[in-house]
């Protein structure tokens, strides 16, 4: 048994080394955005995926200040092993707020969309095709960016079909008793409507100066812009995802009836397979836990296929 374990470890180590040797990474700076370009070796002009991170101060690897699943880093590595290049980047606010971004209180959600569009422009002409790949909130950014600047394909990974303010209310309703939820729901609705809530409920600690920016994110509806997108689309969801429900994938698919869809029974919100709630929670800080292989194969195949439809 011990010899078998050692052989298995050697095989895994060899696989990691082979993957690393088959790709090249280079630091890229586009405006004030710091990014990493991963390109598979031996392919002159591969397709490229722009990997767009989810909510919060999420960096190029898909990590935040407290949760570090390395979702985007692992996805970039797996795509490179399948002949697909990728560009992943630090969102505004990741690794600290830069003076080039202006004042944090002046941030609006459209700034995320502007950043993604600028990165698409940077990639244009260098690769066989450009594919927007959005994870969670990054899916909303990808949808809006696809309306802003030409791209070839769109991938939505565990993306909500609801406004973020409505999604937050649905999530908080599961955690807060009705007496505390009522003022929180009213505050979220007010912020969506562009009003300042001062003081905000203790369960919604958003400073008044930051509410306009957060409200701009709360109010964005993905459905109408998604209906207007004509490029090929892939929508992926997971049954172990406690943040995004299956109804979100169904609603997105209804808005884009020509889209391909993939529902994975064991995949959670950070795109890994888990068997129970303990594994689900632990996976948010397990950067070595592999991504769902069917998800990786589907995304890579969709990006690389000459005619995904």
C-alpha cells in the first residue's frame, strides 16, 4: 500500500511538472491593472480566455484577504494544459487600492466593466479568439463587457441571474431572523434606488460614503443585456453551490436560449467537487484541491472548438 501511495505521489508530481513546463507566464500591466498572461508552449496563436474574478477584493488568482481557493490560478493552469491561453488580473481593490483608480468612494460598477473592456482591447489581434470567462459576480462583468466591446464567446461560471442586491437579500434571509431581516431588506432596496442609509443596520455595515458604489453593483440586472448578446455562450452551475441556485442557471439559459449549459452535481461555488458541507466550507481555503474536471473540459472545449454551436 505504501509503495502504491508513493507511486501515485510521483505520478501527480510529474503531472504538475509537465503542466508547468507546457505553459509560460508573464506579468502584464494594462493601465493601472496588474495581470498575468499564461500561454501554452508550442502554439503560435492560441485562443485566450479573459478570467474575470468574483465579488470582493479578489486578486488574479481568485483569492481574497481571508478566503484563498486559488480558483482562477488553477483554471489558468488547466486551460494552458489544454492549449488555451488566459489573462487573469487583480480587480480594483485587490492587493490594496491604487491612487490611479481615484477615490474609493467614487467607484462605480461600470469601472469593473471598463477594466474588462480595456483588457479585451489589449488582447485583440494577439490570439485566435477572445473569450470572456466570468466567475460569480465576474459573470455579470463579462455580460456587460460583451455588450461594450467585441468578443468571440462568453462563459458564465456559477453566475447569478438576479440583481446582486436581490441575491444578497435571498442569502441573508437564510441567516437572519425576520425582525432583523426587515430593516436590512429595506436598506438594500434604498441603496439600490440610489438613496443613502445612515445609519445602516448593524447586519449591513456599509458606510454611507461607499453606498453609491455598492448600489451601482446592487442595481445591475444581467438578464436584459444577456438577451442582447449573440455570440456563443456557455453557462455552468453546480449543485453544491450554496451561493448561486439552479434557478439562476435556468433563468440565464432562458435569457440566452441558444447557450450551452452544464449542471454539475458535485461542484460548489469555487468550482471544486465536494461531498458534504464540511468539505464545502474547507474548500474555500484549499488552493490545492483540483477543479471539477468536467467543468474544465467543458470550458476548454467550448473555447477551443472551431464552431461551439
